[in-house]
C-alpha cells in the first residue's frame, strides 16, 4: 500500500540521501536534541533508504517499549552486534528469546545477587591494594578491569585477571568497528578484507578462546552453584539440540560483555561527576562514615546506603551509558496522530528524556537528592529508563545496582577521587556513552 504522507511525522529534509547521517554520526545527542526541539516529540528523518523515527515523550516510548512491544524487533540496529554476540539474550528475538531468558533469569534472582555481593567488595578491595596517595590513574580502565573481574567471578566463577588486558585490547578493536554500525552499507563493508575487519575477526577469535576455556574448565570441574555457567550447562544436558555449544558461547559472551561494558561506563562517569560536585561528594562521605563506621561494606549495609544509591542513580540520569535505544517496526503502527510504516527504525533516547525540563527539575544540575525525590514521586518509569523498559529491559540491573553501590562505598570510604584538571573530558558516542580520552583521576587518602 502506498504511504499516506499526510500521516507521517515532520522532520528535517535533505537533498542528499545521507545528509542527516553525517550530522547524526558526528554528534548524535546534539542532532537528536536539535530535531526534537525543532519538530516535536515524534520526528522523522532519513538515512539513505531507511526511515528513522525519533520518539521523544515518555507516553510514546511506553507505546514502543511496552504497549505495542510485539510489533518491534531489535532488527537492523543490532544486526552488526550479532557479529560479536551471536544469538545471545541481547540480540535474539521472539519465542527463542523468551525461552533463553527463562533459562538465564535464575542467575539474577535476589538471593543470587546477594550471594555475589561478597565478591563485589573483595574485587574492589583487591584493586585498591596497589593504590597510593597522589597516584594518577585512568579510572575508566580501573572500572573496566574491576567490573570484568566481578562478572568473571560471579557469573562464571573464574578469575579473569590474567586475560583482562587481552580482552580489553580486543574490545577496543571491536569498538572501532562498531563506529561503522550507522554507516550506509555497513553490512557489506564488514565482508571486505579491510584491515579493521581483519583486526575485528582476530579480536573476536581471542575472546571466543577465553569463553570456550571458561566453559571447558567448568565441564572438567562440574559444580552446580546456580551461577550462569551452571544454568547453561544444565540446560544443555536437558536439551542438547537447543542449547548447543555455540548457543552457550553466545549467551556467555553476551552476558560477560554487557555486564562490564555498561557498568564500567556508569561508574567512570559517577567518579567524574562526584569530583565536579563537592557538595554531593561530601554528603556521600558523611553517609559512608556514619553507616559503615570504618567497616567494609556488605550486603547488609546496602539498604542503609541510600545516598550512595542516589549518587549512582543520578549519574545514570545525567550520563546514561545506553544513551540511545533502538528498535525496528515490523508492521505499520499508529502513534499519536501519525501512522509509521513497518520497517522504520525507531529511536528513543534516555539521554534526551533525562535532560528534558518537562520531566526533570533543573536537569543540567547534578543533584542526587533531587533524583531520589523524583523516583519517590514520579508515576511514569519512562521518565527515567537507563536500563530500558518493558519485556526487553536489562536483565542485569539488580546486579549493576549491587555492584555500583558496594564499589562506590568501598572506594569513597577510603579515597577522594579527584579529576586531573587539564585532562580533557569529551563524549565518545559508540554503543555506550563513554569518555573519549579515558578519565584521569588523582587519589587523595581520606584518613
Ligand atoms: C549500569 C549498568 C547497565 C546499564 C546502564 C544497562 C543498560 C541496558 C539497557 C538499556 C538494556 C536494554 C536494551 C534494549 O532495550 O535494546 C539492557 C539489556 C540487557 N542487559 Fe544491561 N545494563 C547494565 C548492566 C548490565 C549487567 C551487569 C548485565 C549482566 C550481568 C546486563 C545484561 C543485559 C542483557 C543480557 C540485556 C538484554 C536483555 C534482554 O533483551 O532480554 N546489563 N541493558
């Protein structure tokens, strides 16, 4: 059926079919902010043959993520990530996804998360063993290593320290390739023998080796401790045709990478934001001194560490690691007064919504207490959605909260973490929002 153009949303036009792509790729947050301001809460633009729709109001985001979710797939935006993740939980669709999700869920039940808490504090303390007064460290790297360590120990029961530098290097190469996701013809570019593609495939092979080694180790020393690897291997025993070795690899690599990539960015931004907001930092220190009285934090303290949680929550409002969440419409659908054709790419942006004065008081001010108040008062969870929403929301969010609160408490109890003033801070907008030049911080002992 021909498209009824009178029912399509407004948006910027360009004679060049890839005109908007250049602006989007250069700074997608700035581009999306501009078009939302100029054209409203539902905006369309084109990237070559692809129709892209920005949906920028909590009510409409709810339609896409929840009410009409069955009409949306991860689709094209995640096609390239499948080159790394395969058909794991993040990328798979439909009944297959539902079934995998049911198998994996128990690794994230409350009791399991609580059981991970001890290793979370221990990994943080271990990282701090080599820290000294006045030391300057790239905190992005520190946060990646410690989050990787926590994911390795808790989800797979392995010590990943030895492999960490190699995994980080492989991931840097892979990130370079992901920059191309938004490029036209990206699916064809990946097939060419370009040096960047060769580097990607080598890096992926190294990551696969690490993951297969974890699986082999567990097979040789079988334990059923309820962690992710146990669940996957039990599922294989019960249904080997469905849970193949390749599928275990896809789920394991998905969980391992998503576990530390997002969390390490959230934590890196948190340290930066605290260093720029001495009042919030002082209030955090006051809470830690009062609640912990010098003890190392445990799961029993988490409930009491209310301000610490607000610090993390406000950081994910201010700089949400997943700053854009995308879907592809399967069939035509209606939203507000518009009819959007099937096949369109739908973008929602936690960053835009979290910085919108209609939904957040003084959004450019970093204030953990205001975040706490907003959470207590607000009715719509689509005003704050760093973990996505609806049936495809983050399976690891409770893991991330536990890890974040315990890590912040363990470090900030002992150290003031100061941003090195001449170190540049800029966004690098890849799959996650991360600091382009790392995050150079200086340590000052609090005792
Ligand atoms: C601060 C930390 C984290 C943030 C901001 C975050 C953010 C997100 C978001 C926005 C989604 C939804 C994506 C979409 O709708 O397309 C998601 C999904 C997912 N996350 Fe997280 N995440 C975090 C931590 C974790 C951790 C610690 C794990 C694992 C231990 C994890 C595993 C996953 C998985 C497997 C999915 C796919 C779920 C599905 O589709 O069923 N994430 N995450």
